[in-house]
C-alpha cells in the first residue's frame, strides 16, 4: 500500500546585534504534516508484534522557537516547541 505524506513549513529568521559584543538571533518555525496509510506496530500477544496500516490519517502540527545570544565565545540558547499530534483513528482523538 502506498504511503502518502503532505507537509508544509514556514521558517523565519532574524539576526541583530544588541551591543558591539552581544549578538542576538531568533528562528521561528511553523509546520503541518499529515501521513496517510501510516504503519503502526501492534502487540498481538505478549511476545508477538505485527505492522498494520493506520485506518485514518495521522496529523502533526506545531511551532518551534529558537533564540540565541552570543558574547565572544559564549553562546546561550533558548528553545520552545509546541507539538499537536492527532491520531484520528483512536477514540477520544488523543
């Protein structure tokens, strides 16, 4: 069975100097990914597993923010990621 993937991203970067020695950069990323016919690993007994196709699409969307401060050889990073994944075939859509 063919696997289908749909993905879109938007990536924005900004760099600036705060002083002659301190530099600042920020990267903001947004993404959306949807996979149809994804493979799932299912437990059929305590020692046996099988692969099967997900009955519906798996969707993941989110954003990631990266901030970097630089002073001479010292670098300080801050990162935040928000990920929202939906397994449409599971009850309650976790």
